[in-house]
C-alpha cells in the first residue's frame, strides 16, 4: 500500500453540543486516504459529506477522535497550526462561490502561493499558466474571474487547488452545478491530475456515473460509513 | 515589512476597487472630516496668533521695575501676625547701576532684547491746549527690538533726542501737531523742555496713541529728576509663553519688581484657552462622527465579504492576514480621504483668505496638515479594527457556506 496521506480515527462531529439543538452528524468515522488514490464520497443529502470534508480539510474540528495529515495529529492544533497544514498539504474545490471576483483568473490561481509568500516567483507564474493550459483555459489569465461561465470557474478553481502541489485534494460536489457534458470534462481533469501528480483525491458527488469511474467509493448514510465497495 | 504584507495590501486594494461607490462614500466622509479639522485648527491658530501679536505689539514681554515700597508694621506682640506690610503710595523709583544689570541680562541667550526705560507723568502744552501724557525715555536702538515703533510711524521719522520727541497719532490730532512742530513738556517742580515733533506713530491702540510720548533717556531723566537712573527695564524673550517663568526667575535674580504680559493679560489668555478647548472638542466630535460612519460602512462591507474570507481561509490564509487586509483597507481609506480632505481644507482656507472677512489672513502650518493626515489614517484603522477582528474570527467552514 502506498503512503497514507490522511487518517481518521473514530471521528465524531456534534454541532452545537450541550444544547437542545445538538445534532450528531458524524459517528465514529475511521478511514485512510493514500497517495495516488481517487476516491468518491457518496451518500444522500444531509448524510454528512460536506461536514466530513470540512473536517478533513481542517476547516472544522472534530468533536472527538483524531485526524492525521501526513502523519501529523491535528485534533489539538490551534487555528494557526491547522492553517499552516492546510496551506501546505490541502487543495480545495467547492461547488459554489469558488473564486474571488475582485481578482483576475491568474491571480486567483496564484492566490494560495501569494498568501504564503507574497509576490510569486517566475517559475510559479509559469506553473500557474501551465495549469490553466491543462484545464483548457489558455489566454484568459487576465480576465476577471467574475466574467467566466460556471464550468470555466470550476476549471480555474481546480487549477488553484493544484497550484500548491497538495498531497490531498478535496472537492465538494465540484460538478454538481454543471451540465452533464461540462461535468464529464471537469471530472476528467480530476482523473488526469490524480494520475499526473499522484495526490490523494476525494470527490463528493451525487452522480453515480462519475462515482462509478472512481477506483474507490465511500458511502455515507446518516453520518456512518456503510459500505466501501472499492476497498473490499 | 512592506514586502511581507504585499498580498494583504493587494487584496485590500482590490476589494476597494471592486466596490467603488462604497470606497468613494467613505473617502468623502473622511475628506470632509479632515477638511473641517484642518480648516478649524488653522483658523483658530491664526486668530490666536493674530490676537497675541496685536497684544504683544504694544507691550513688553517682561518689565522689571524698581522694588515696591511698603509700610512695614511690627508684628503683634502675642504672636498673632495679621499683616506685615500695607500698601504705600509709590513715588518714582529709580533702578541704580542699571548698566551692569543690562550687561548681565544681555548675556542670557533666551532674552532677545533688553531695553532701559525712564517713564513718568508730564503735561504737554501746545498753544493754549494741554494734555497729560506719559513720557518715555528710551534708547532707540534697544527699544525698537522690544516694540516695533519704526514700523508704525505715520509721519516724520523714528528719531528721539534731547530735542526730538515722538507723539502718538491721537495726541497729535488733539493738539493739532505735525512733524516739525514745537511743543512744551512740563514735568513736576517746574522742570520744562521745549521739543520738536520728529515723528508721529500710530500703534492702533487708543491708550498708546493718546498718552505715550517718546524722548531719549537723558531728556527723560532730566525732566523727571532721575539723573542717571531709570525706572524700568523692558525685556523680550524668545518663547512668549515662558514669560511667567522668566518673570519669576528675573525677580529672584535682580530683586526688582517684575511684571509679565501673561499676568497682565490673564483675561485674554483665559479666553484663548477656552477657545482652544472648544476647537479641540469640535475636532474630537468631528473625528468621532467620521470614525463611527466609517466603522458602520466597514462592518457591512466585512459581512459582504464573508464568503471571500472563507475562501481565503480555505486557501491557507491566517487569521492575522485577514485582520491585516481589513485594517489596511481602513488605512488606505483614511489616507485617500485625507488627501481629498487636505485639498478641501486648503480650498476653504484660500476662500477665507480671499473672500472672507479679510480682518486677518491665515496660513496652513505643516504640522497641522501632518497631524490631520495621521488622525485620518489612524481613525481609518481604528474604525476598521472591530470589523476586521470580526472577519478574522469567521469560522471558515461556515463562511464558505455563506451566501
Ligand atoms: N453548522 C451546522 N450547525 C448545525 N447543523 C449542521 C451544520 N452544518 C451541517 N449541519 C447538519 O449536518 C447534517 C449534514 O450536513 P452536510 O452538509 O454535511 O450534509 P451533506 O451530506 O453534505 O448534504 P448535501 O448532499 O445536501 O450537501 C445536516 O443535517 C445539516 O443540517
Ligand atoms: Mg454537502
């Protein structure tokens, strides 16, 4: 088995604990994601997929359990520590509102790097342009991010998620908002980058045709992992 | 430092450019506040400077006079001392060996000028008209450094001597005097002198222009029977607001009776001080109003940016970076407003100088402008502080879901 990028051990998530409104969303989730793996996360609406993804991306903290990224335990890290790990190991793609409209396409792609180190180096600029080429968007780097179509925005978001060469790529319904044809093309990009860069990739999707193309599928139901056909 | 916060500045700038109306509104608010503060401060400074200049144009900063005479009373026998001294009529008192004193005072660098004066009462006669006046015997080279008489001559020349006298414009009118005319001066005990009017001055102060009369030291000493002595030393100091301290110091040093302009004009100074306080308060309230305005707009702006903050956090920006983005925005808005505000303030001052009452004109001091600039930038940052803190504490998972 290749290197473990992400490991969850008995992770639980309770929103608004100790109140009458407390909701226990995730129950004892344990799993591992490995380098080079392409995994689909499926399950009905409200089953906790986004919640799980936010935990994996260190955007949120588990109520109990432990979560390791590249071997580093994260449950007891403070915000700054989690931010640092996130910046260096994780790329995100979201369903909506992916880009920052005030910036150009190229600046959006470079944003994770610029947040880390300020002005980007020439090599990084070249890599960002290469990624824009690879997602099929050459020659629009100076356009405002607001001026793009949904499919174009999602391609930029993928380029942005990859610019920092993350070990873990998390995508929350990246194709949920796109027409079938575009969804196919965007999904193909994930397959391609997963192959080329070897980053562990986890994609939340409702589309059974897309999940069928993933070597591994994790199904969530009411906050529990019910089946892992790919791992059997 | 500058290189380190490059991306924060960039994001702040792009956010501002993306929302031009909001940026314009806040800048205008800051500009109006800055303009008002610059204008009011400059106006008040100018007014006060003007008033003080007028006051000090016709009186010495510090005057040393011969020691006062008191009636000394024996102490009451059973130990209850009620009063040791009572006031007594003051005859003309002379300061002796004043030449040495002048030399001593000349050596003190903070004293810009020292001038011996002989003053006393006299009567002027011109034909059948008489007027009571104050004769001042002066050393012209020294005295013109205390009070700018040469600059206030309206007729004749600034020249005093045993024959030459300077009179005020009001007195000249009352007695029908022109430069070159003769007049007779009568002091006590039948001492008189026949003098020629060398020049007529107008200080713009009624009391001085009707009553003051200038001759040279010798003539005054003869008239007032003070041969060789003087009655007062006028002193000009470099920092006018140290007059009180210098007064005390000179009193201890010389043992003479010392008066200073600040005590002589305490009413005026009180008025100026309360005026300054009012200005200070107006400035404070303008600043507060503008600051609150900026803060409320920025608070809304930060909420509008919630999703973007979430995305930035997901891409690895720290809380401090988010904080700095919005603080920078506040500082930029402050700086931008301050630049407009300076233009506005200078414009108001220009209008005041050219189309206002024209009673006096003011000029902007660099430090007022710089202070206003720092106040504007500071209040921009301060106003942004709370919203910025709030944005930096957004929960990234929730912020991303924010629509
Ligand atoms: N911040 C929160 N506070 C309270 N409850 C929450 C919060 N976030 C999510 N939940 C609840 O947790 C459950 C799981 O939500 P989640 O968004 O993870 O589902 P999902 O599987 O992503 O659904 P979908 O397919 O519709 O995106 C839902 O019942 C939701 O109401
Ligand atoms: Mg979801």
